[in-house]
């Protein structure tokens, strides 16, 4: 960062961090809790007594809510993944944000295209597909009812009034009703309600009971997906894809696909939400606030995973109706959209262990974006603020490096004189440092302070969907991906080389060779980083060069602001001391 040692130390630390995160993902993931804490139903059981939130017989049934009735696929080569899901008629829904397909089998949401998020900046007319039921990136949203009597699960066939729905420009709401009827007089109307400029979909199950006897049952909602690797992930850009649940006790808790294989999640949670997230996007079921739901997961034999929740049991008397309601968020991790949906849903924008630093950085980044209207200039604005905040720390580091540069010939002489006596060499160097009033570790504090800030900014630029396909200038049309022409990495390598010329050359020949190779190594290293992050590095390096050049020049000219201030301070103090009165005056008094 500010000197060669800082850069070397930071680079190694950052690589170790990436390796540690990958290792954590593979080997040290928290396991889902497989135990169930019974929670009583809000309605009394017939004949008195209390029953668990979900009867154990229903929890353990693989088909409700876990799926097993559909045929399992032994290997990927045997049949396409889409064949494990039954399909009937498709209902096409078009809104200002969505292009969606709903299947009349279960009323599942089977395909979701996000119209305001192109696949790539070069293809603005091709929307990003978040959900689909074909291929090996299966991701769908399902819901249904559980009951000992008649109830439609996600295998039931619904009837639709029409097959095409479009949100009119004159309305802000679009309802998609689906109807299911049993032979014994139970009717269920499943309704999806879409709102203009909203990724939150309302999902209702209305039970109309004309069966001649009370109807009792639960509503369940689940997300189903395969664990296909995210195409945007790499060694340098590794983001989490998997399940997440939220509770007041555990808050943001990841349920990895491997956790689902090891043990089924079974937990009763008041409120909360369940989601499957990926880079920039997510699908999440949000229950009614303060409703206690049973959260569950299941790993299927054919590579599919389900994460969902079951509502408390309700009783619908003969001739009465009841409606189960839930929210379904399918869209981007835009913080302004996530915050009003549910408590803690904004945590799906995962900044990791440096969230406390990353959140203010994102706020500052958004502040500059609102001011200038461009994310690239916003990154430059954040860089200037960070540089000002750490100006004094950097100044001490540069002064220390400049002083070290002045005594480098003396250090070289000591090394040559005591080349065969390491102990005497160390003693002579310490005496030199003491005599010249130099702290060889003077650059460490700025380095240690700035590394967490840099890593936090790395996660801000990586996780913020606002920067996805954000343009800057000329060829930089997506700050969330690498520079297509590697201009910024080359500029970064050049700035590193210039900084090396301002720093003292290492007296050790081997260390000097390593330092000389760093600009080339880090140019290759940063060639694959998001261009927004490399932009921050380049601007920070340019500002550092200017600051370091100014301080080094003054010290080389024999001018040291800090020493001058100390001397002036001492001089002022001596001048300010009152002089004792003359003895003659004292005698006369």
C-alpha cells in the first residue's frame, strides 16, 4: 500500500484471507440444528390438550412438506433435471420488473426473468434469469397446504382463468388467481399479487369449506434449488450460494447445502424468514409478522435441496373461509428494497466479519453516487475521504520511510562490516536507529489500520448489486467485473513501481529482487479483481505517491515539519515563562 513491505504484507494477508474463507466454506460450516422444540398451536386441539406446531407424522412425511413422490434421477446423464418436476399448463405473467411463468401443477413459480437486470451490459435486451426449472441450475418457489383431509399440495393441479397476464400501465397491482376444488366440497383459491416497482409478491391461500365438517391444516412454503456452482465465482470472487434463515436468537444463519445433507433442519421460529441466496440475488419466503412457523430443510437424492417453513394449524368451520398469507421476495439484493420487507433481510447483502466497517463505507459510497450520479466517481470520492482520514497515519509512515532512505547507505555498510556476525550486526543497527531516532516499524500501524478498511471495501464493491454493470468512463462499463482491457491493473503496477522508487531499497539483495518483482506479480493478481476495486487502489496509490513525494522531498532538503513544530513549541514555551524580577527590585520592595 504505502511502501513495499506494506504491499507485500497486505498481499500475503489478503491471499490468506481468501484461502481461509474458502476453507471455512468447505470444512468449518455451522451445522443446522436437527432438534425440534415443540410449540403449541394457536388453536386448541379437539378434546382438549395441546399439540405441536406441526404434527410429527406430517414433519417426517417426505412428500409434505419434503418432496419424494416425484421420480428421483440417479445421475445427471440419465435424464434432464426438469423431468423430476411434473408440469401442466403455464401461466405467463409480465410486469414492469418480472417476466414470470407459473405452472398449474402446484401453482409453482417455475421461471423468473428480472427485466431490469440484463445478463450482461453488452446484451441489455436479455434479462437475467433468477429462477428456472430446466437444466442444472434449478431454482423454483413452491407452496401448498397440509391437512389430514382434502388439501392441495405442490403436486395438485390448479385451474386458471387465463394463461396470460400483463400489468397495465394504468394500474399498480396485478392478481393471478388459481382455483382448486375437492370432491368433498373444499375449495382453495391461491392468489399471487404483484405490485408495480416491487420485488415482493403476496401469496394467499383462501380455504372455502363446504365439506360439512371442520377443515384443519397448515400452509407450507419452500424454495427448491440445485447446488450448481455460480458461474460468477472464482478464486478471487467467491460468494455464498445456499440457504439462510433469520430468527431473533440467531439472526443471520447460513444453512449450507452440505448442512442439509448432514441433518434436516427442524426448528420453530417466531417471525423470521427463509431464503436461498446467490451473488446479487435471492428468493425469500417471509411469513406474517409474529407468526410462529416450523422451519425445515431437506436434501433429496437427485441433487435438489429444499428450505421452507410450515405455518401453525388453523381450523376452518363448515361454511366458513380462512386465508393464509405470506410474502415472497424474488429479486435483487438492493438494500433500499430489502429493508422494508422484513427485519434482517438486508443482511443477505453479506459483508462478512467486517460488516461494521463495510456498512458506513457503503453509505458513503451511496452518498457520493447520489451527489454525482456515477459509481466510478463515487469510488474516487470514497478514496479521497479514506485518504484524508488516514492522512496523519500515512504521514508518519512516509516520514519513517524517508528517514530510513537517508540512512540506507549506513545500514548497507553495517551489513557488509558484520556479514559474518548476525548478533553484532543487529546491535549496530539498533544503535544506528537510536542515534538517528528512526523507528523501523514506523509504517506498520498505518498498514494494520488500512488493511481492514480495504478488505471491507472489497466486500462492499463485490456484494453491492448497485455496482453490477455500473458504468464509469470509456471502456469501463461494469465496475463489478474485471477491466476488459486490463488498463487499470497496468496503471496499478506502474504506481507500485513509482512508489518503490520513493522508498529505500532493501539492503538484502534477495529481498530487493522480490520487491522488484512485486509490481509485475500484483498486476497479474489484480487483473482478475473487480475494476471498481482496482480503481480504488489506483486512485489511492496516486494520492499516496503525491503525499510521499512531498514528504520525502522536504526531508531530503532538511525540512521536517514535525521537528520544526516541536522546536517551535519548545521555543514558545521558553518565551512564555515569566522572568524572575531583578534582585534590586525585590530589595526595594
